[in-house]
C-alpha cells in the first residue's frame, strides 16, 4: 500500500516537472521568435546602387543625384506665368520648337479688354475734340454775331438819344407840346439803351478773348488722364499675348487650346496642381546639371578651384561625361526628392552644386532627366 502511494506521488511530480519544462521551452521559443522578428523588422534594406554607374570613377569620389537643366545664368528653367486670366484661344508653338525673343507663344481671349480699349479711344478722341474747340475759340461765326449785337446796341442807343433830344427840343419850344410822361419815357429809354450797350460790349469782348485759360487747363488735364487710362488698358491688352522673352527652346506647353489659365498657371489634370503655362530653356551649346549633396558629405568637398566631377547617364552602361564646375549655391536646403527612393531621413539637408557640360551629339539628354554625379573628394 505504501509503495503504491509513493509511486502515485512520484508520477504526479514527474508530470508536473515535464509540464513546467514544456511551458518553459514554449515561452523561450516565443521570446526567441519575438527577438528575431524585432531584428528583422528593424533592419533597413540598403538602397539600390545608382542605376547608371556601377563604379566610382574616383578613389575618393562623392556621390550625388543630379538633374539636368537648361543653361541659365540664374535659376533652372524659365517658367512663364501670364499676367491675366482667360481662355487659351491660340497656341503658336509646340514642345521642342526653337523661338526668338518676341515671338508669340500663346494667346488668351482678349475680347472684353479690346472693348475696354475701344471705349478708351473714343473718350480720348472726345476729350481732344473739346480741347481743340476751346483752343480754337473765338469761332468766327460766334464773333460775328456778338459784333452785330454790339453794333445794334450802339445804333439803338444813338436812336433813343436822338428821340430824347427831339422831345427836349419840343419841350423847350413849347412845354405844353410834350407831356411829362413822354419826356420821362424818352429819358428812361436812353438809360436802358446805355445798359444794353454795356452788356453787348462785354459779351463781344468776352467772345474776342476766347476760352478761359482755366477751362483749357482743366480740359488738358482730363485729356491727359484719359490718355493714361488708354495706355494702361492697352498695355494690359498686350498681356493677353504671351511672347518669348529670350532666344531659346519651348520645353513644355502645359495648357491645351480652350483651357483656362491665370497668373497662378494652368491646372494639371494628373497632378491636380498648378503648373507654369510655358517652360522655356536654352539647350545649346551647354546644358547644366544641378546635384544635391548630402550635408554629411559637404566637408569632403575640395576647394572650388579644384572641383572635378563626372556624370553618368542612366541606361548607358557606365557612359560618363566630364562636367565643368559652375557654382555652389551656398545655402543648404531641405532634401529634394529627385527619385522614388525614400530612404533618407526627413530632416536631411543638402547643398546644391551646379555643373555644366557641352551637349553631346551621340546621347539624348533633356532637361529634367536624372543623372548620377560623382565629385572628386579631398
């Protein structure tokens, strides 16, 4: 009986030990799996090597991604935005076309502005006509009328004076021959005639003097103001025709015929953003490449007078082109995403460096194309 009880206790203890060990093994396996998972998910895949270059041409070469641009003294390409809004009614050029400075590129509907300019012209002509009229005064016909009225007033005065003298003479010979009322009327008629003569003379002199100088000056000011309005509206009318400002190449015409454009640009259906209406550049004889160097690599740059670099064209099996240093834009900026790789930290800053090279004839290169840049380091 004792042996059976002891054996039963032993079996229970053995099962408990096995169960505890099994739980320990399972827990340890779970911890191991967790550690491995954490390690795997926290290991970042190294970015792929540059597409075009599989080797560094310099022993101490510094790598940067670059983008090809047109050759400009400042900036990258020429982005043209209209000064006015409206519907595109005519496009004179196509992408890739060479143009001269002053050549028309694109026309915006200017019908409303043309009516405004036509109204301005009519107002200017009316103001000029009135100004010329004032300066031409006195008009001969008006002067003749005023002179005739003045002569008539003088003749009338002479007539009433003669009548008064006759009445007085008759009254002097025989006071009873003329009533006092007739005498008074004759005297009053002379007084009225004298006043009428003064008025006629004043009007005649006023007519001879011509327009008042202040009226002429005021009309001149109105005329000049209307000319300024016309010039302003006419200058705005010219803005509805977009012309090339340089001798260059049309890199891109964004709006289609009938599209609406504004000073903010033209709406892009795919990006759902506003783009320049026209993008222009200069492609011959030089192109530029702008690369963005990681701030960590900036201390490795040589002096500017010793700067050497090569660009590798992607898809050309390590085809490289030596480039000439142009300038450094001495201000680091937030990293600009030039490719689809998103391995960089969001706070990385880069230094823009610009090189130029003669456009090759055996390779197709265009602004906006990505290249790999190697700069010879210290």
